[in-house]
């Protein structure tokens, strides 16, 4: 994988130092800037145009969720990975709804942090296992309440969407559906165009809302 340029935002200098040390131990990751609050993070993003913003939720002034929303609107090429102490579904659900690419808990081990950063940099989504089931169930309940359906999609596109949401790369999708990689890519592009969703994290959220990914609860 090519270089992954990361900005780290957290109001606790000691925590930033520890997380930076972990990130700098990942060969392809470069921490290009640090920020102690949301405003500093926005200035750093404007200057460095990073691939990933790793941000805490609770910061003075602008919260990490407000920051994530701003970044999604103003710098859509920068993927936001939330680093949080909150394992409850309310924070994680809101973070995903605001367009974040991932949500990882502060008690995660260094290997998980590395996996999360790599995943969001590749355009995929990531969520700590401890909160994934709760968030899936919440989006499923929201989908039922709103009476959403996957009607606009063809049966094949629904199959591809489900596999994308489960984290399978295009080659694996092609193999499982016994189609060519080119055909799998065409189906993926087609469903993105039909839904007006142009990133994997958005497809995952759509699949959760419409119940294509079932809750473990």
C-alpha cells in the first residue's frame, strides 16, 4: 500500500503522543500533523490534505462529531476515523450517520488501530467489534421505522451490495458469485450510480439501514 498520510486530533497531549507512536510503527503511515481541537484540525487538513483524520469525539469547542461533519462537506477525500472511549450505540450511530468512515474504541490494541487506519484509507469502513452489533441493530430499527426498501436495485446488485457491506473485495465478490472481476466492478459501479452513493462506507450504511446486513442481536 502507498503512503497513508494521517492527522491526529485529540485535546490530550499524552494520548496523542501514545497514538502517534503506534501509528509511526506502521511502515506505510506518516503522521503529518497533530491538533488539540477542531479548529486546529481544520487548519491542518486545509494545509496537508491528509488521507485520514483520526479524531477524538470529546474536545473543547468543536466536538469530534462536528469536525467529522465539516470534513465530510469540505474535504470529502479525507476519511474520518473516530477514536472514542464511548462504546454505546448512540455515539457510534451518530458518527456513522455524519459520514465518518470508521469508529474505533480507545481501548483497542495497536494491531486493531493499524487495521482500522488501513481499512478507511482503502475506502472501506471500520467499526470496533464491541459496538458493531449494537449499531447494526439500531440502523435496522431505523430502516423498519422509515419503511425503507432496496427496491431500486436489481437482484444481482443487492447480492453485490451485501457482499461489499460484509467487507469482501471485488475479486472475492467475483469468485463467490462466479462472475468475472470486470462484471463485479460493473455491478458495483451500477449500484453506486443508482443509489447516488460513491464510497464504500456509504454503501455499508445503506445496507445496514435497509436490513441487508442482519443484526446479531
